């Protein structure tokens, strides 16, 4: 590990951040240049100091708890921020040639696959990521801080639009909930439960409210948040249920149940400012079109 890097300056933070990339303890240890027992001891020290269970033991293996996932993601973001500051101080900061925004629920799967496969063909491109709500992403496109965004719903006509895939909306319940084992659920069957929700900046919230209205009730909202992981965490804690976009990075303490309504999905796509389209942006859009031709349905996120 380079002692002059952010990881070298904060090794304990780097060890936790490594688990955000790969929850396997052995591989995370190799990535940070320590042994598996050393990493395990470091994590136990975090747990004792914070009073939080970061790892869940399952048989012979372990996995990150919801709290562990949240802290690992925060550690990774902190290291990126520190690395950027170090690069600026040294004058060797890479200049991003393409800034891609995306909805959080599309980050680990769709955005990751799209960008990774694009960089195989365009390795010289330096990409910066921006997560946000659909409103945040459109604001970024208008302001010039984002070049291309992966979002929903389709924006006003002044923006360019390329449909990429369909994402199911699911009912998220805690493990052990009476609906946890159901093949699908009619929302009217949970109309008397407390609902946890994203705030109204998110397209998914408006769609969730519309699905409840179609089922004949207005949900009793017990909590609103601006982060999918936060909502899932509160569902896991048993504070209520939630209607959220299907997401491949699921919590082991929650269950996603398909909703028995043909409208329980949304179409998402690439969006760009038609008045400000760079060559790199155009290349990414063309790559997305090629993926759709070669691998139909590659981006669909099902329940």
C-alpha cells in the first residue's frame, strides 16, 4: 500500500472501504495488503469502538450487516474525497472527460455494467460519477455538471432520451413478515401497515403513491428519506414496509416481493442535454445502443 495515498494515510478506513467493493474478507484483505486475520481484528475493533455489528456470521462465512454496508460505502467515499484532494495538491489530478449521473438503484448493476463495458472500448476516457434523484440529475445536465444521466422518467422534450431498460417496483418487507414468502402481493393486503418512503423528489415515490391509489388506499407514511439504503435499513428494523425500485444489492434482512400490478415498473434511460453533447457523451450513448442490439434486455432489473 502506497503510504502517500489516502489508503496509506488511513489504513483502517481503507480496510473497511475495501469491503464496499467486495464483501469477501479474504479478497478485501488482499486488496489492502494485509492478512485476513489482521482485517478481521480491525473490523472487530471498529465494532467494539462504535458499538455496531458490522459483520454477520453465517455458517462458515461472514457478510456485511446493513450498518456495515452503510459505513463501508461512506469509508470508500471518504477515501475518494481524500485522494482527490491529494491529487489536487500535487497537481496531478486527472481531468474527467465524461461525468455520468445515475439513480442510486441503478448504480451497482446497470450503471456499473454500462460504464465498465464502455471503458473496455474507450480506455482513455476518464469518468466521474454523480448519484442523485431524477431532479438532481436533470439540474446537473442543465448546469453542465453532468454530461449524461441514467434516470427515470423520460424528461421534457428538450433533453435527448434513449430508453435502456425496465425496472420493477417491489414491496420491501422485513424478514419474517407475513408477506415475505409470497410469490406476489396485492397492495390492498398491506394497506393497514406503516409505509416508509423516499421523498417526493424521487420518481419512485410518485409511482409508489400511484400504485397505492390504484389499490384503493392512501399509504400511512411513517418516515420519509432521501436514500434507498436508509429506507431499506428502517424496513429491516421492522418500522414498516416500502415500495422501492428492485435492486440487485439487497439486504439479507429484507425481502423484495413482486407487486401484483402490471404498472409496477418504470422505464429508465440515458438522458443528455441536446445543446451540450460532447464526443465522449455521444460515444457512450452509441455504446448503450450497441448493447441493446447485442444483448436485448441486458439492463432490465426484475423483482
